[in-house]
C-alpha cells in the first residue's frame, strides 16, 4: 500500500479487500494473526517499512471495536507469547515479514516458525501468489489438508481467473496493451491457444507495425522483438486467432502532455512524430469486437492514458468493456495500469471483476503454475 511521507495511507484498497476474510475468521469464533510484507526493505528493520503504521487504520476498518495488537517481530518470543494469548475475536498484526531475508528466499525453517503461531493457514494474497516465498507458499506444508485454505479475496481471484482460462464462453477476446511487447509475449503466446480474438494496443502495437514493414516515426519500438512479433502474427494466423491492431493513431510531436497532436495511419507515422494513443477508426473497430465478445480479459492501456490528450482510446475501450459486460459478457480486468484506468473512468463496478494481482495475474495467463495457489490446492 502506498503511504505518504507522514505515513498516511493514500490508497487502502489492498487492505479493505482483505477485511471480509478477517471478519469471517473472527465471526466464526477465531482470532486472526496477520502476516504481510510491506515495501522492499533491503537489510533488516527500518521504521519506514514498519507495519505499525497500519495498526490504527486496520482498527478502524474492522469497525473500531476489535482489539488489534502489534508484535514488533514476526517470529521470536513476543510473537509467540502474544499469539498464544489472543482471545477469540482479537487480531494480532505481525511486523513486516521482509525484515527477514528468509521470507523472500522461501526459507523452510523461517516458514515453520511462522506456522507455529497459528492453527490454520489462510492465504488471501493473490498479488503475491506468483512468488514462492515463506509466508505465501512454503508455510502451507506445515498445515494438514483442511487446515490450509484460500481467503475470500483469493477465492474470488482464483475463480475469476479460472473461469476465463478454462471455461471461457466464446468469442473469447483478450485486450492486451501497455508499453512493452517483451512483457506481454508469453501471455499472448499462451492466449493463442484459447482466445478467439486478441486486440493489441498501446505502445507495444508499433513493434508489430514495424515488423510488418510500417513506418512508425518515433513511436515506442523494441527492435530486438521484431522477429518475435512476426512469429506471433504467423502463429495467430495458423491457429485461426484474429489479431486486431489499431489501424490509426493519435500522434504527437513529443512525449508531453502539451504536445501538438494529429492523426495518422499506424503504419504511416511521419518522422519526428510518435503514436501515443489509438485513433478513431481503431476505437470504432475495437468497440465492435468488444461488443461481440462473451468473455473478455483486459490487461494494459491503449495509450498514455495518464495524459488527458492521450486517454481517449483507453477510455473508449473501458466503456466498451462495460457495455459488453452489461450485455452479458464476463470481463476480467487485471494488471496495475488497466485497473488504474477503469478506476480513473469510474467503471470498476461496471466490469465483472477487477483483479488485485498484477504480476500474479499475468503469470497465471502465461500458463504458469502459481506457487501460492498450488501450495493450498
Ligand atoms: P505496461 O506497464 O507495460 O502495462 O504499460 C503501461 C504504460 O504504458 C502506461 O504508463 C502508458 O502510459 C504506457 N503507454 C501506453 N501506450 C503508450 C504509447 N503509445 N507510447 C508510450 N507509452 C505508452
């Protein structure tokens, strides 16, 4: 969670997302010991990354009547003692797990120490499900079947992802955008075996246009991925998957919120100009494809939506996904920037599910087994 320099929480969505699970544990007669990481501390404890800054807000989110204790070490005598003295309905927050290097290393002995604090292991952290860390995966081996389980958030995340991956109603459309082809090659490749249509937008589209011999001016391009882009297009044709690239672009004379703008076909961008958003023809075409789909997976913006002049394409796609959802499609939006985009346009409750997992969701759709899920299943 992001904090400002005075340790005020600037976005508590990760915290609120897990409150229903904590409340269920308390309501069902349990007490909850919470363990989490926070930030990337390099070398042991630092005040900046202490979870003590979250106690007050956690107390408020739980309704104000729940006792919330804090242990300033996640293992050791104090953690043991406080957890053993917890009464029904009480909560204990442990200090940042990453103050120990053992957490990220997936150290078995460290995981075992953590496991001793509780009777049951509940994993509600889909955002870290792709990491085999001590608290997110390794710890599960110390709990018998029936004593380890998903939390409510994790359960919904996994159910939504599985629905799209394994039970997608056709046509299944994947909308992939963002800056870099290299980040998205594996997911596109995996989706070629499942999707009916793939829309490719955002900065990464220009690598595909260049690979096809187009002129892309100063648009974003990964020259070392031209071959990979050509390969993907060939594979898609062989497998009968329709790839939709933005026919036209909003172009700018510099990467700047106040740049001069114009329009151009995406394969005929003049020298000195760069494509920073999809154009009107692309918007209309993508809208049709989106409205036709019955299952939609969306990861990555269509342009530099952080700047007003280049947000139209991403906004249009977000509105189309919302409209298609209203017509009965199942839509899953995941990955930091597309989530930020649906939030920016106030459409998060108009899509079927907004995932809290960025890297985890990407790896899931790349076809990888996520350690956090496998450890429980
Ligand atoms: P990613 O993290 O790869 O999903 O990329 C998201 C970022 O890509 C956002 O910050 C966008 O501003 C940026 N982006 C999207 N389209 C373009 C574009 N045409 N040129 C440059 N950056 C872009």
